[in-house]
C-alpha cells in the first residue's frame, strides 16, 4: 500500500470516528453535576440582551436597559462596562456578536416597554474591535430595537427588529436588513404603522429562513380629563379635603 492510499484510509477512519462520536448521545449522568449560578454583574436592574463569542467559551456581552454594554472574558467571574464612551445612549434592547467574526458586535438601543415605562433609544451601534470603540450605524427613528440576527456566514448581513415610536403612527418599524454591515438599511417587512417586530429567529443550519413575531406598538394619547384618585393612590385612603390629583397613564401624576 502506498503512502497516498494509506493517508486516504487514515482520513476516512478519522472522519467515520468523528461522525460516530457526534452521533453518540450525551449520557445524562455526565450533566448531573451542572447547576445554574449567579455570575453577576451584581448591580440593580435587569439584563435585556446577552451574546457569546464562538470559539471563546469565557467571553460574553450583556446589554442592560439602564447600563449600556458589559463584557466578561472569564465566564462571569468579573465584568466591566464597555459602552461608557457612548454619551447619548445607554438603554440597550438587543445585542448580537457576529458568529463568523467575534470582533464584530451589533447593539440595538431602546428597550421593551415594561411596567408602563418607555425607554427609547437612538438606533443601532456597531463595534469591530471587540467593544473598544463604537459607531452609530442608523435606524435612529425606530426608537426601540428588541432583537438582532446576524447571518452566521457573513458578519455584514444583519436583520433588525424595530418596534417604532409607541406615541405616533410611523413607518419606522418592521424588519430592517443590511448587507454591508449597517452602512445602509432596507425595510423587508412592514405590517402597518401601528405594529412593530418583537423577536427574530433563525436556525444556524438554515439561516435563509427567518421567523419574526409582531406586536401592536402604538398607544393613542389620552383624551378628555384624566381620572382623579385620592392622594394616597389608587387604593383609596385619607387625605385633606380637596387634595385629589390627576393620575397619569402609567400611574404617575
């Protein structure tokens, strides 16, 4: 047998072995020692977005509704903020690291409406140096971006879910697509001027198939007199005569 045939048989044997290993299910007892634990960062508030880096098991980025973007390179043992140089945006709604290029990070500003609060952003941001610097790349009028998908084959192909301005009927909402890393955007899905997109999803083995969820995202301004409640709140209670006040739409005066 010559060396060429021997090499071919060796490669074939390795390939068959790899397929066999990949097809073998993981035994449940091997996972029994795993447990969820809090890895921080230990601060108030909640986390609206998280994304990891393929090939770097300890590197993750998180987005916070009132705290910008944070990063860990040791699986959460320590975190540090990397978005503080962006002075006109801190409300993060979505964050995604490009699967094909761990240096490229996309961030969408403007968080989902929760508890009646509206936290708006000013569009999309991008970093090509693992978060050291950031550039705003458009979609400023979309107000709230809760989901981003990056094509696993090409870091320049990006899909963005935009909810739009909740106070006004606008066309700055829907799914927006860029094929040049955010230099320009094309709206590829638009339902109507009162409906936004809340979530985008793809399968890595079929990235050309995209699913999008929609949500009504418009609240007409109140008309007429606002409801009057006692000074102690909606639950009633005492208070001096004539001390009633108007109640705002989210429970604030």
